[in-house]
């Protein structure tokens, strides 16, 4: 094909609405461009086309009259007129829906998918009729344990084979298959195999019904209670885009958020499980010499002791901190304490895999290095830190790559140790002042991933207890050291200090490009709700966003 | 079932009263023998024993039980159950209501253990004196009331033998603290007149405006009824030509019309009975004459009193009830004499069958029963009628009771002069009783028009 | 409303007593007769021992209408919304599947649930924590309406009994799970032993999927008489016992 030919768009009409789409686009995607939804179960843009659910059948003028074609499989043709609302299409949709629900157990009461279930939604939209089944329903295994992370309910399954295709095509670990025929058809693992894969969590997201459930948070929360906040996974330096689903200040899960540049539609199980540290074993009260103190007093004590104690200063910055936190800590180190270098700690490296997971398990190493560069600080690796003793230590983040016990011993030799940390850690035993740090679920900020791509994340809920973002601690300490910063938000930190970053180091990153209300079509529900859910239950409403079930 | 139980209870109560009275006789006789042997004056011992048994035991017990009866009986009159929740924490009695008797024990304990409060700026001495005056004057009135007739000490079991062995001559024993006391009825007037000091002093000494109002009301009310009270008994004094209650009691046992009708005061003096009963009621400050107390408006002259000081006021009211019952019984209802026409000779028959002492015990029991029934009547009146307005109380006392009492004296005098055998007086008295009964029986079926309220004036008749 | 003039006139009229009433004594005697009649009736008349005071007969003479509360109780009307109970199954487990419907609908937000997982039950989900704060509850009954499993009912015919502490009003699952068990023909535990694929006599091949090598035991016969479970009937004894008196 020539260059001009490829750039041409195809003219089509969908329910009378004209549209131009690139050639090769299927009908579902084409209809999406004009805001028309063609219902579907088995189609997913990231997977191969199976066309087995038959829910997306539509009428076109390019096929024999009365012949319905699958919208996922058929691509657009010039002059194609697509009818998604004809009586024949509606009858087909209702019939498919009735067939899928025929032996479905309808145990929504115990189903984790209830509230984000395609069967529920489409039943309301396309069927809405009582069951005509007379006899007892076909019973299958309701609790088939496929592996350490996944449980399968074969009764709820509608045989869309998304999971089978994902394991085969994306994960490259084809352990799932379809067994039996007709009514007895079930999904299962092949005999002798178990589903143990770092990407197994994605089939839970892919499953349009509640057949596949994630054992980690099975039965822990109802989906319709959860609020979703756009966030960044901190499991590795990939920086996968995710939704953080939370309810009343408790995080319940990560879900991948579509980003074709980074993670497409997927995320790994390592990152998926990393949300636990946002909730478990949190450091929520500031401590001075083991005594719990108020936030202001703790910051003042930390600044006073760091400033008054002479001797060698070691500033250790963890690359789990956000860019804003790192900038503020660098400012504190340079302008408040007069340091000339920072030591970069961080989580120990792990195994990488071929898809998403990176060996470096820290989300913001690049950002920390940029922050140090901005303030002219040398960046030194963690290994050289313990070579000589330090008199005063500022620990920003408690993640360290090496032996914790040895590091604690080293810390004990110092006169003043100020530690900022999100979670309880053995390192806190050696800290004279411990300041609780707000993780990325409770603060706004930016991570710079290994590609140098800066990505914003939003605060999901208010910080717990006395926890504050790192820039807030740094600002307080700077004020106590006599330097008024005027920072009241992460944005002000970035606007103030981001100018010092090397020119062009963040590319075309615009801090304000990610609005607080992120997704289009989302309304902050003030009083009434569009979907009947109680107000305030979902600040952000990703209605069938492409991340979960496109 | 329940009726049988209650009846058995009443019969058992009569037997108990009889036994207790017999013990009283024996105690009085025994102490009389002792003082007779020591000082040669047996009446001292009898009087001391009667003081203890009649006043401290009988009157106090009846008055205490009346505090409970007031609540329990009023409950029955109002279709309620009444107090039955207090329990004795004794084995076997934990689940028994015991007719509510634990309540008055609990009341006593409560009053004795409550804070003894004296308001600031109260007149300490008078404040303390007031309940004593109220209690003592009510208490002492019973001294002249004859409970049971005179019996020779030799007739009393145990005492007769004791007297013989100690060499004491037989002496008369009666259940009356002050037998043969000449002032008699005047004693009652005198001390019930002193009772006003208790009320007035309590109101004054409390340093409380409401208490003072109550005391003023009480004193003015008692002054108003004091005269009618005295006048109402003049008729009886003329009839029996004595002031002693025991002489009047025995005088009522004479038969009229050939012994068909006992010469009870109520037959000879029905108007006098009504006057005396009403005036005494007002003297007691019991409802419907309880304006000095008036708990819904001024709380009363004892508003500042707490604990047993208040308890003395309250118990003196019930002692007054018992005394009134005893006096009315002795003056108008034949005292301890049985309610049978003398012609039937019931008492002679009893004397011959159970002896002099047995007859005395039966008569004494009869008296106590009359007292209890009259106490009940007073409580029934209290729970039947609403409180009078204070000006109505005054107008009733001055404008109605006093003129009627004076007229009663005149009419009685005329009738006595006309027929000293009392029969004419009895005929007129019976006619008066018949008139009242007939008037009551001929109650107009149709309500007087003035009582029927217009519909729109009925409570709740107009919607809000 | 009557005008002021009218009220004044009526008050004057009513304050005028007839000559008979002004005699007073007959009226007092008649009043006494009324009081005495009640007194004697209630003193000697027996009392109907029926605790249901609304149906007590007056034929025994006694007119006392008092209800001796803790010992005697007026029965609550049919449909009375009493304290909640979690309906048990025949095997003693709660019918509740921890779906949070009641907690969602509750306007007082007095229900707190945490879900757990059975490994060998036809329904895997059950409440490990089910708490009702009776002090917060407004007894609206919406939880009963919302429940898709008929697992919470308010048919105990008891009101919340008193407690000495606030904590005592927070009812845990042990206190809520009571009363007669209830099952319906469609209940999974009547149709299968556990969550595994059952063999059905109407479908001989059911459960024998091609890849399965595990033997399948025939399930127990269908329990009889479950088609129309009778509504629970509480005896007086049960009510008393349950109310702790």
C-alpha cells in the first residue's frame, strides 16, 4: 500500500450518523468513535478475535439482507451502513442474553463481579425478561482453584474464552483450555497443570462476568462501593498505569489502566499485590525518641537536631519517593543542611520478565536522579554509604537494597537519625525522629519511569493519622531552618523547583495535563447519581473503561 | 377463689385482733397487779400498759398500715393493682408481693435514712418543734377513746391468779389510757386545737413563701372548723349528760322503742354526725380539705421538710384518721358495743357463754373493726372527691356548718325537753336519715341541663 | 372556635348547679357508692390470669386492667418489626451470604459485615462478622426487604432488651443467629453437597466431564416437605426464653 492510501479514511454510516475511520477498523471500534456502543463479551482490543459470544451481531448494507454479522470481526468498508438498533439486532441481542443467562446461577449476591458485571448491565439494557427455564439449572464446579491466585466458578462462565486467549497470546503460558461441548462446556486448566503466572491477574479483569476471581481480595469488598483513582503502580520502574480502587480510605485493588505506550491493557501480579503496603503496617504517628508527638513538634525537632548536630551528613533518598518529594528533600539537603551529595537507596532488585516487570523495583529512580541534578548534588550509590560512619543521617524512605541488620548497626553509630517512612521497618529502631510519610495513594505527585516518562498520580484519599507527603515534611523543616518555602501542594513544589530540572529532561510533560477529575464523561456526583448509586460512593466513575473490559 | 381468700384473710385478721386485745388486757392487768403490789395503786400500771399497747402498738400499727392502705385501697377504687413491687430479700419471700406490705417497711427505712435537710435561715428550734407538735397532738387524742369495756382483774386469765397470789384486791381494767377522765370530749377539742400550731409553725419556720401560704391556709381553715366541731357535739353532750367517752359509749347501749333500736349517736344525731365528720375531716387537712397541702399548687406547709421530719407530718395525718375513726365510733356508732338491738340480748348471751373476759375481747375486736371500717370510709371519701377551692372551704365552714350546728343544738334541746326518753329524738333522727337516703335514691335519671357541656366545649372537641 | 363571649356564657351556665347538686350530701353518697363498688369488685373479684390483657374477660368481677409488665405482656401485632434475626439453615449455618445488600440499603448504617469463604459448602461466601448496632437501628425493616436470600428477618416479636453498656447493644452474629431454620427448594444446599460439580440423576453424564478423573458420589435424595416451609410460630415459652425474662 502506498503512503496516501494508508492515510485515507473510510466513510461509513452508523445508525444514520456518518463517520470516518481508518480502514481495518472493526465495527465495534468504529461505532465507539460516534458514541454508539455495540454490546460484546468476547471481544477485547488486546486479544485475537474469537467472535464466539454472538452479542455484537449487527446488520450492514454490505451483507445479504437479514444476515447478521459479528461487529468484532467484520472491518469497515467504504459506504458501509451499520444498523445497531434494528428489530432483528435487538431480537438477537435478547436471545443471546437469554441463552447466556439460561444456566447462569444468578448468584449476584455472593459474586464479586456484581456491580461491574457485563451480564448484569446487558440484562438491564438488552433483555430485561424473566427466565423461561422450567427445570433445574445445570450445575458445574463453583469453586475450581486454578492456581495460587485464581479461583474459577464454572457455573458463572459464559465461555467467551478471553482468559484462554490471554494466557496463550499475551502471557505465553497456555495452561487454560475449553473442555466439553454444548451445555457441558467448561473452562479448566489442562490436566496436571496449574495456573501460576505473573500475569494471571489480568484474566480476572478480562472476565466479563464473575467466573474468575482474584483470591487475594475475594469477598473483601463489593465492586459498586469502590471508588477508582488514577494512579501509578510502584512495583517496578515500568510505572504501569493503574486505577487504585478504594473505599472509605482502604485500598482494595489495582486495576490496569490503558496506556499503549507503557502497559497496554495489562499489569503483573507483583505490582498488583503491591497495594497491600499502602494499608498494612503503616507508620501513622510521628515519633521522637520513641515517644509519639504532634506533626509540627516532630518536624521542628528533626530540623533542630539535624542543624545543631555537626559532623558528616548523609542524605539517603529512596527512589520510591515521588519527583516532588525528591525535589523538596534535595532542596532541604542542599539549602537547609548544606549537603553536597545524596545516596540513593531503594528496594533490592528482582527478576525481570519479558513482558512488563523490570528488575529495578523502584518507580522513580530516574526522578530522584533528576532532582539531585537540579540541585547540583552528587548521586552516590547506596553501597558506598556504609564505608564510613556519619554523624547525622536523613533517611527519606525506608527502602534499602542491602542487609537491614547491618544498616541498622551503622545507623546506631550516628548522633542524629531522622527517618521518613511509609511503613513500619526495623530501621525505625535506630531512628531518633521518625516521620510518617504519605504513600502515593494519599498524595499527589509524579513518577519518572525508566524511559524518562513522567507520569502523574492522584491522591485517592486523605493521609492517615500524622502522615504527610515528603515535600510537606521538607517544607516544614526548611521553615524551621529559616527558609520560607510557600509550598502548599505538590503542584506548587513542582512549579517552584521543577524549573531547576535540566532542560527537556521531562519531555513534553505538563503537570496540569492530568486534571483532578481525570476521565472524560465522569461527573463528580453531587446529589443524585446517574447510575443510581449512592452519592459519594464513586468520586470517579470509569464506566467500562478500556482497562478492564474494553 | 380470690373472694374466699380475701374473706379468710379478713376473718383471720379479726381473730388476730382479738388475740392481741386479749394480750393487751393481760398486760394491763399484770402491770396493774405489779403497781398495785408496789404502790397500792393498780390504775397506774393499767394506764402505763395501755399507753404502750394502745398508743404505741395499736394506733401506730394501724396508722403505718394506713400509709400502705391509702395506696392499695385507692388502687382498688381506681381499677389498679397498687404497689406490689417491693420485696423482702429473705429466703422464700423473694418472689412474694405480700400484699405490698414491704412497701411501708421500705418507706420507713427510706424516711429514716434520707438526708435531714434544714433550709438556710430556717428558725431552727421552731422548725424542729413543728413536726413534734403535729405528731404529738394527734397522738395524744386517742388517750380518751375507750377501746374495750371494763373488766375486773380477777376475770382476766393469768392476771386473776397473779393478783390473788400477790395479795392485790381485784381492780377494774379497761382498754382506755385515761378512763374516767372528766373533760373527755373537751380534751379532744383542746388538743386538736393545739394541732394548728404544728401546721402554722412549720409554715413559718421553713422560710419559704409556699410553706408560709400553706401554714396560713391551714391555720385559717382549722380556726374556721374548730367552732363547728365543738358545736356539733353539744347535742350528744345534752343527750348523755356527760363528757366522758366511755359513759357515752355505754349510754348508747340502752334500747329505744322497747329495745328494738340501740340509742346510737347516729340515730339520735345524724346531723351532728355529718357535721362532726366533716369538721374533723377539715381539721385533719385530708382531701378534699387539703388546701394547706395543695401539692399541685403550693406543695404545702411541709415543703421544706425531708426524711422523718416529713414522715412525722404524714404519719400524724394517719394517726388523726385513726383517732377520728375511734372518736366517731365511740360517739356515734355505739363504741365497742355490738351492732345488734339490745332487746336481742346478744351481749348477755355472750357473757354467759364465754365469760366476762371473753365478752370484753369480742367487744374490743368489734371496736377495732369499726375503727378500720371508718378509716376505710375516710379514705374512700378522700379518693371520691376533688379538692375544694379555698374560698369554698371557708364558706362551707362558716356559712353552712356553723348555722346548721347551732340549729341542731336548738332542735335537739327542744326535742329533749319534749321527750326525755330520747324516742322522739330518735324518730326525728331516723326521719332525717330516711330523707337523705330517699334523696339519694331518687337521683334524677336525667342529668340537669346545666351539667351537659355544649359539644364544642368538650376537651378535644375542636381539632388543632 | 367559640368566641370569647360564648365561652364566658357557657362557663357561667356550667357553674350553676341545680338544687339537687347544691344539696351536696346525696351527690357525695352516690360518689362514694361508685368508689365502693369498684373497691369491692376489685377486692373480692378474681383476676383473669390471661397474659393477653386485650382479651381478658371481666366476668370474674375484677376490673383491674393493669398489665404487670415483665411477667405479663401484651402481644405484639402481626407484622411487628422486632429485633432482627439471622435466619439459620437446617445445619445451623446462617442463610446469609454476606452480599451487603442490607448494609447498603440501611439508612442508619447500623449493619457491618465482613465476608469469609467456606471451602466445602454449596455457597462459598458467608459472613464472618455480621454486626447490628441496635442503638443506631431505626427499625425500618429495609434490610429485610433488601435481603435477596430471606436471611434476615424481623419476626422475633421482641423489642431490643435493655443493656448496661453501649457495647451490649452491638449484636454479633452469635446473638443474631437464632429462631427456626428456613429453606426453599431452590436453595443450593438442598441441591448439592458442596461447591463441586454434582452428579444429577436426570443427567447421568453430569459431572463426568471428559477430563475429570475424580469419582462422583450420588447426592442424597431430595428432602421432602420443603416446598412450602411453614412460617415460624413462636410459642409463648420461646418468646419468654428468648427475651431473657
